């Protein structure tokens, strides 16, 4: 349940127009934060998220910024600080899950996956950290596939999420002296428009899990809210798994 732990704080959520990102943006707003979301397409969905936030008295801002575009990300973070006066929480949520066999995986797909899932995370973290003070939070949305990839075709995706987990540990060391924590959340299968619980791979994925269902976006958002709040002040450099036993 919302606790108002983030009143007076400002959060920035990449890829916040739908799915997990939208759930995170709404939850952080319900905790009292002003929230900026980025989107790369479908501005209507982004505006729907902002209207939902504003309908309950919150403050929100939607900015177009492809996470593969470093300048767009940097400019969006700067615009957030100009609009709201500060930045306290970064959630690196935007990501691609390009799956395919090795012999069919194009170099363009590889480069795009790295650009969004790894380079974009670094760029946003670097830009956000410049504005953060003590108590700042950087939260990555990784994947349980960083640790376990029990199906063929996910090698590049797994690689990018493992890279994020390593980056998290390094950034925790870099930013800890400034009182900024850095953590990764590693979800298992989560029900979204892109990955529906009744999709073609759903039953296979559920067979790997102890809890035979997909997670809900609000369950991931609740863990983000915990890491963003004061109770997680001593948690940093960690990978927190929420996967229904996928990796058990």
C-alpha cells in the first residue's frame, strides 16, 4: 500500500508509457513523487499515464526520448530538473527483449539491444547522478535471465541484463560515498501487452516457476517503491529477484 514516503521527491522512469514502466510511474506518484516518464513511440499511452497521475492530484511529465539516443536521454533528465527543481529517483526501466537463434540474430539487433539495455542505462545513470544528492536512488529493471536462461534464443538478452547487474555493483561503489544507492530488480515473467500471460510462450515459462502465474506490474512497482523509499537506505549493490520461483 502507498505510504507517502516520496513526498517532495522527483522520479524519472524510462519507458514509462506502458507495462511495468507505467505501473512503476503510477506507484511512485501515489507515494508522493513528481514523475517524469519517457517514451519512444505512442505518445497517447504516455499521456494516459500522466492523466492518471494528475487525476489523483499528482504531478507528471511525459517526454519523448528513445533510450538508444544519449542526447535525448540527457536532455529529458535536464528538462525534468528544470520543471520540478530536482531529481531523486531514477528507474532504468526501458528495455528490449529481442529473442532469436544465433544464426539468425543480426548485428543490427545486437547493437540495438546493447544500445537500449546497457548503453542507455549507463547514460541515464550518469546524467541523473549529476543532479542527485544524498538519499538519491538509481534502480535498474533487469531480469532473472541475467542468472538463468532456460530456453534457446535469449543469449543476447541475457547478456545485456547480466551487464546491468554488473554495472549496478560498480555504480554502488562509485556513488555510495555520496549517499546514493544503486540496485537492480530482476523480475521473472510479468504480464504486459508485449508478454501476455496467455501468449505463445506462457505455458513454457510457467512450467519453470514455483508459482504458476505471471507477475503483475504492480508487484514489480511495489519493490521499486521500497527501494526508492527511506527503509531501503542501507540496500545497495544488490540484485533483488521477484520471479515466482523461476530461478529456484
